[in-house]
């Protein structure tokens, strides 16, 4: 593959719109091209990497028993109305009409389509389980597309859906797919964590996200040395509140104090010794007041699950209930209030709380004597320093990019859409479903976020546009050019993917582009080296360089390739050249 014949345009300057490394470098390396906000096309080198990611995903899906199909991105509204998502999904659902005024959408996911296929094709438990997948373009009308491929309006995704007659069968496929997702991440050399997560718009009760660790990640994670990890918004929160111990409950004047930070500063105590109050209504309109450690934030999804819906009160609502914003506490609440408190506060015998009177707080409010709690629950967003729910050690924090997720959907879609089969006992039962997604284009961005330096991308071998770039320093030279072309041909015969930078550019331009694009191995052929029958090689991931006899290079690579324990590993394939 000759770069002179390839459609390639690299950029020296950082594009104004790009903020994070993957967005900057994929644009600068000429791998993606912006069409409009949140919509990107893939140029030749970028598309090669995309196809390699797809091939890795495809091979693991096939090995796990998946069957590949391909469905339309255009979906009729009728199916979405059957599931109930047409109205519930929100403005991110890209809706459109045809010339006959019929409603359609551009699919962000395909649960409805796959459920419709299976309900029409499968009628008996004897035909189950089945696991179908596709790699396809998806659409979400994001309000704020940003970070290039990380949050775009059009993206490539692998989605799979499994159908089962029993929970045991669903669990097995869920476990198999989870293991496959781990292997996918490992084959692409990603530093990742499987984490507990919330199912969000997809639904279901059991789910796990696979997060690539990266500072540019939009998700906040917590993890422990024992291996436990979770999305901060989904994990069990075991906070470590502290006790401000006083002999008895005392009402303290706190003029001008309305926030936890102000209260902690006024009393000269840590925020972890205070208790935060939040008031709301459940779906039945009942007043619910929640109490959490002062140094934590309420997880509204957890709150809604516990209370049967939870909508924070407006200032007018609070006034109507006789509540005081910034001064709420459990002592003297209205009788109709249902009190829910974070489990972590059970270990705190005396609370620092609002006195339900403007400008006053209580210190030493005694749990079980001065006030009562109706229900204890997990209410908070987990944060670093909280206790690990698995081993009790303090949690560390990180940021992550969600690259894939597995769900147990249960009968959420099959019940809504009347998708049933005949069970072994002759009864009609709804299918149990699993859902398994991999963000192909997002994974590409995540890889670049983890594999880059100030000079450009450092592709892992398995997903690089090519394995080796041969760089002749003098194009057209009677010695250099033929030697470079022969070397490129010999390396290609070993099964390596080779490009030759035969462009009529200065050596400095070629070196800069080679680092920017991120070829795993660079082989530099120059007149001086040839005089000594040597070439210079550079390993992009480490920057290591060395001269090697021309005759020995192909032999060394052939030996490494034959003896590599893990095919595709850069370390195993190229490592011996630099020892």
C-alpha cells in the first residue's frame, strides 16, 4: 500500500472544535472528517481501523453463539408505540415522516425490531435460545454532540439480542457475552473495568458496563483493589459519615447559613458530620423527605425507585408544606412526611441537621429519640473514599468511557409487544431477553484516548491501519527506492500489513506523519544505512529505536511471528527487535 496513492490529508494545527485527544488526533491524522455537528465520516485509514474493530467484535460474537443479521436503520413508529418507547424515549429519538405522513424513526437501538422478528419466527421453546446480532449505524439526536466520536448523532454500534425460555438460559448467555466483551477489550489492548451500572433508557434489572479508563471519559467510576467497580451513579453507596458529638440536642442560631458548606464552615466541622435534607413528592403526591450524609449527593434514580417516584419540591411547594429551604431537618417535620434516610446514617447516633426554622440548626439530634426514620435505603451517588461493598476498603475514583454494556431485559419488551412462545408445559410465555451492545466508533475513540502522546496516536497492533510503515528517505533514488519497495514486499509476504511512504516529502514531514498516524513499527531506509546494509526501526509505542541489519529484519520478524504466544500482540511480535 503506497501512501502516494492513498487519499490522505493530515493537519498540522489543532481544529478549533476539538477538545480531547481522540477528537484532535483522529481529525489531524486524517482518519475522520466532520460533515455537520455530531456527524463524522471515516477516511481510508480510519475506516481500516473501524473494520478491524468490527472484525474483533464479530469473531467474539460468532464464538459466543451469535448469528449476524442486518436490519434497517429506519424503523416504523408502530413498533415503538407497541413497546411504549415512542413517547417515553424523549427528544433524542430522531423522528421523521414519509410522503404518506407515516411516522418513522432512525433507530438508536433495535429492541423492537428484533422482538418483532422473533415473535413472528419462533413459536416453541424447542427453538430457543437464539442470539442475533448486527453491526450497524445508529442515530441519536443529541442536544450537545461533543468530543468527536465520543458523543455523536450518528455512530456505529454492534447490538445483539438473545431470546430464552428460562432465566437460567438467559443467565448463561449473559455470562458468555460478558466474558466475550472482556476478551474484546483485551484484544484491543484497552485498560478497562466491568462496572455495575444503571440500565437507563434500555430497561431491565441487571446490567454491566465495560468502561475504558480515560480522563476524557464522561462517566465517573469507583473501583477497589479487590476488583469491584461501579458507575458512581449505580453502585451501592457505603459512605463514611463522621459524628459531631455533643452531650445533648442543642438548637444553634445559624444566621445566613443555607448550604452544607456554609453550615460546616460556621460550626468548624467537616461536611461529613452534617446531614443534608431533600424534599419531594412521590408519584402519588405524598410528601417524602430524604436525608443523606452532607458530603454526598442524592442519586435521583435511586430515590425514585425507593419512594415510588421522586420529584423535588419547588419553592412554592415547600412553602405550602411549611418547610424551610436550607433549614430542613427530621425534628418537627409535618406529620404527613414520609422520612427515608441513607443506610450509612444508621451508624450516626447524633445528627447535625436543620431545625425546620430559618436561621437555626440542631446539633446532637438523637436518632430514635429526637426523631424517627420510616425507611433506610441506598440513596447516594458513590464517591472515592466510600467503603467498597465487597471488601470494605476505601474506593478509588476514575473516569471512564462506556464502550459496551450487557443487559438482562427480562420480559420488558416481549410482554409489551405480545411476543410469546409455547413453553414445555404447553403454556404461552413471554420470551426472556438479553441485550448486548458495543459502541464500535466510540471504542475507536477510547483506544486513541488511551494510546497517544504529544506526537500522535499509538495504535495497538490489532487495530492499527497497518502494522509497518516503510519510510524511504530519498524517493526516486536508484538505491533507496528499490530497497524500500523490496523490504515492503518481503514484510508483506510474512503476513504483515505494510505501507510505504513514497510521497515526495521531506523526511521531517514523513516522520511527523508516521508518529501522528501511529504506525506500530516504522522502518527507515536511507542511503547512509544502506551503505552499511542496515535500516533503522522505531517502535511507536515506546519510541525505542535501533539499527538492524537489513538481511536480519525479515528473519527476526518471521521468528517473532512464529513464536508469538498471542498473535497480534505488539510486544510479542516486535519486542524481540529491541532487546
